[in-house]
């Protein structure tokens, strides 16, 4: 297997001693329990919904699941968390974001509404190059300070594991700066944060002038940036934007093979606009995930279904861009692929911190079932990050990464779309989005009788 580098070794911000916890009075517990790997095809139909289950957490891990009185006996000194009729799920795993950036690009939304396409917006100085210019001017401290409230907002919707990509630096110095910011967030913020190096997010302007300059950038990525990223141990994955006009299949293969050789896992932005063969490349490399896939071909679907590569779909991006064509989630699942959902949180094409909204879009736009969106947002997201044995399930031995929602039935999670229903979350038993363990929840459906 790959030698995976993990900058997120510490479990809690200040290594405090973790209290044993006992979660009681949840109306439902969604476990997503099963083998420590992705759920493929039909396996996604089972989310494991329990009623009247309590959960004991010891040393930051799920210790026992069972009836509250039994667990009360076994864990008599544990701190009781009264879920007051809410729904507990595994902490949500957002496996694709670009959450470290400078200024947002809200001015582009109206230009798109006027009919300008990506190239026209880029010609006016917008698009990803605008984010790159802005990013390069900012200090590490500034970027960190801008990211912190965004991380807290992401957490407030139930996300406890977050992948963040670099890719607005596009120079050795600025990509290392981005990854250092992500490392600081991982060490100091109460969320599980995984860093991906994406120096291959775009070809910088000054390398677009000739074919030679273009190859010089690929050389820079492989020969200079990658070795420094690996030497500093600041990324777990490498990602490439493989799309006509950005990186070709051959360039993506060269970069990802070099990354694999150097010990990084591989991810790819593939087949978003045109079926260029990115999904097939990901499957042939046994990459951790192939992401976007709105334009994936039949061959690409078949290749992913046969592989262990997770198909990560980003329905918020297509929604925000006003595209009618969403990724073929049904065809992927029916063919036997493992599908994950992610927010793609970024300043240009998906400025949302609301991960449960992706579950809504999963059901209403991608025609996925409730169980499929739940497994896509937890266990399959974890598999896309190489964490399938650690998070994404409520099962003995797994990290106590949990999210509590103020609903009485998990079907309400995609139903009340756009609402912030998360009232608390935990990463390895430590507060991620702090829960006020007092008073009453305000469940939205009348059948729910709060017990507190
Ligand atoms: Zn992306």
C-alpha cells in the first residue's frame, strides 16, 4: 500500500484527557456499520438505522451500542449526553473541498447569469486565476485566519472530517504555504482535516505562453513541488484537474504516477465537462477517488464499477453553475460503483458550507435513495480519504465521530433543504461543533416528543 503521510496525528486541540461519554435518547441512530471499506452498488442500500439505541464512547472511540440501561451500568461514570429525541449519525465526511482561499468571487455569479462562460469570465480577470493572484498576495497567518470561521461553519452543519486541497498557489512557495495553512488547521481546529496537494489545479498564466512553457510547469510539479511536499510530510493525497484545456490525460498520468511513487494517494478531477477518460485513468491507477464525473462515459462507469476507486459526486457545483446535467449517480451505483458525495466548497463554483444540502441534491437531483446518500456522505467519503477503518461508521472500535441533528426521523435530513439541523458534533469524542447539553431540541416534526 501507499506510504500515507498524515499531518493530523493529534486527536484533540490540546490533548485533553477524553471523558467517557454515553449518548442516550436519540430517536434514531444511523450507524452505516459494516466492513471497513467503501460500500459499492447495492451495498449502499443499507444505512443501518437503529431505534432506542444508546452509544458508549471510551477513549475517543465507540465502545458499545445497546440499550441505555445496560450501557448505564457498564459506563456508570460516563458523562451523559442527552440527545433529546434527535438523530445521531456518523460525523459527515466531506472528501472534496478547496476551503483555504482568500477572497470570494461573488461578482462572477451575475456574469454567468448574463450568459458569460468560464473563458469569458477568465478573460475579464476572473476565474481560478483571480483566486491565484489573490492567494499569492496573502500571508500564511492571513489565510489561516480567513479559514478558521469557514471551518467552524462547515462543522456547524455536521461535517467532522474535511479534505482540503491546495491549488490556489501554483508555485513551489505558494503551494507549500497552502499546505502549511491546512496543516495548522488540522492541528488546531477540532475537526479531522486531510490535506491534498493540488499544484495541478490549473496551468499558471506565465506557463501558458508556449508548449515548452507548459511542459516546464509539469516538470516543476513533478521534479520540484512534489518532492518538497513529500519531504515535508504535509499532504496525504495528490490531485490533478484533468479536463480539456487544463491537464491532459497523459499529463495527469505522469503527475499521479509520480505522486504514487513518492507515497501519496491519488485523486483526480475528472470528466466534469467532457468525457476525457479521467475516470478510466483513475481506475487504472487504483486512485482513491475520481471526482465530478458529470460527463463520464459508459466506459468510465464500467471502469469505476470494477475498481475500488470511489466516484465522488459534487451536485452543489452543478447546481450553483446552473448546469442541467448532473453526474449519473444511478448508472454508477447500478453498475456497482462506490459513490461518495462532497461539497466542493470553493470560492468560484460551490461556495457552500452546507454538506447536508448535498444529501438533498443527492435524492432530488441524482435520484439516490436515503440510504445511498447517507452511505455516500459517511463511509464512502471516508473510503475516498483512506479512512474507512477509522471514521464514517458508528460501530465498536471506530473513532467517536458523531453528528446530532434536531430531527426525529433521518428522512428529514435531506427534506428540510438548506436548513441547519446539526446541533452538535464530536470528533474522536471531543466537541467539534459544541452541543449545549441542556434544554430542549426543537424537532420539526410533531411526532417527536423530546425527553429532556
Ligand atoms: Zn474541486
